[in-house]
């Protein structure tokens, strides 16, 4: 079964450092997402990406965050200057969406996550 | 934006009994409602979903019901087994464009042997 793969599985960084989390979505998927889950809390939407641009972003996704699809396979999340509160599990997800659009299904497949620890 | 409320936060049931988890949503435009199961330290995994054009969907021991008028949906697990122990998240999406899912806060389901 196709999977969304994420690297690294765990990253420890110092406050103020830049971090890049990488994701390889499922190959025939068109929509890509980043979610965040602080330990013991709910999964929170950060950003969605389609056709090489951001489609939607949440209040969490401020100027410190950026996403990029540098080539045909990778989808990256960059945190420019990490803060202690950025410590969380970051999940990448992808979907191919079902058509017609009004069918309303947006079936996401999640990666295994990248745990970010900011010291 | 969408707001999803989920109850209870913790649910403990005896093995073999049924478990029910309830969610409400605020955005009447939402039309897709998936449920995810997350085991400790692992990724959320889709277990069942329902679209707004149906009121109920069943897959073996798992069922989901949707009441669009009241804006609530529920997950029902029958004949619970120890491997059902996990955190369950409901979510909602309007399904338009590349909308992200809005998740509830999760329910920690504990199956007592």
C-alpha cells in the first residue's frame, strides 16, 4: 500500500535555529498538507498546498513557517527560527481528492510524523 | 472557521461492550466527516468516514451516524476488543478546494479486560 514518508523521524534543535522537515507524498496525490500535534493534544491543521501554491493556512502558520515543493516528489516544511512552543509532532498528509468536487470527500493519508524537540 | 467539539475526552468500557463517541461541528458547509484512530506514538489512521448525503455508514464493528440538522455525528464501536484501545479523533471538512480537516480534541478509549 502506498505510504507518505517523512524525514527525519526525530530532530532536536536549539531555539532560534532553522529546521526543515521533509515529506514524500503518495505519487498520484495532488493535495499536500502539514499538521501539528503537541504532545497529548489534538491534531492541528497548519497548511494545505495544491498546484504549487498554498491553498489554505491556519493562524498557527505565521511568517516563521514556509512550505515548498522543490521537485516532483518532495514537500517540505521550514521553520525559520524555532521557538520552544514549536516542539511537537509534525505530520505530513496527502490526498488525491475524489471527483466530482461536490462529493466532498477529502481522504487524507498521514505520514508517520517528524518529532521536533526545541531546546 | 470550523469548530469541532468531541466528547468524552476519556471513555473506559468493558471488553465486549459498546463505545460511543460524539462530535459536533459549527460550519453548516462541512460535508465530510472522517474518524481517525491513533495509537500511542503513531500516525492517525482513517477508520471510517461519512459524507453529508448519507445518515449512517457501517463497517463490521464500526458505525458512524450523522445528523446534519443538529450538526452532530457519532462513532459507534460494538463488541469492543483490547486492540480498540487508542485515541480516536473526529474531523470535519467542507471538502472544497484543498481544505484541511478540523479535528476534535480526541477521545482516549480504554478497553478494560
